[in-house]
C-alpha cells in the first residue's frame, strides 16, 4: 500500500515559466498554467473527496501561486509529510492526455525531476506514465511497473 501511495505522490507541482525571446507566434508554446487550465486541472482531487486523506486516498490540490507558477500538493494524512511539486512544463498530447514535467521536492536535497502523462476526462484524472529523469519508468500504461496495481483514479472535489 505504501508503494502504491508513494507512486501516487509522483504526480505534479510548482512552475515558473521562462519567457522566450523573439519566438514566432506559431512556435510559442502556451504557458504551463494555460495548459493546465485548459484541462481543468486546477482545484482539489481525491479518490473519495468526502473521506479523510490517507495513502490510499490522497488529497491532491493544484493551484497557481502567482502568474504561471503552479504548485501541486499531495496530502496523505496527518502522519505523513505533504509532498510538493513544481510544474516546469506542460503540453497537451490529445483532448484527454497532458504531459507535465515536474520537480518533486523543489529546492530540497532530494529534489527530483520527473515526466508524467495524465488522462483527464469526465472530472477524473489518472496517471498513465511516470519516469524519473535519467532513471526508471515507474508507471506505464496506467499501472505501477512490476505490479499489476493501477494508479488511483482521482475525482474532482467540490
């Protein structure tokens, strides 16, 4: 259960976008916050919004702290440290899939960059893919690698 909960935590965080100089409009990528807003990802998410946060029922919140600085936090309950992520890039892959690059524990000794792909549809969100930068694929095709456990299906709260 803790392994599955940890893998749930490997899902997105805070971002400061770098401006591009003199880039043609056709090649300018949308800002991170704009991509996440288009997918309706801002707000609160949980497996069961009415139940308290636990490793099996993470409460995930994603919000913009300042213009295009996006933070995602994972609350696993009072016995666990809240995990923070900074989103450093976001790109729409299809109408229901979005790729995000995040920094887990930004600024901390254990800081780690990851790439994730989420499926977002019908007020739900699931992690389909997660790879640690220069490292292992942790989630593939919506399941934890090496296990048959699917990643949790999070529902929009509120």
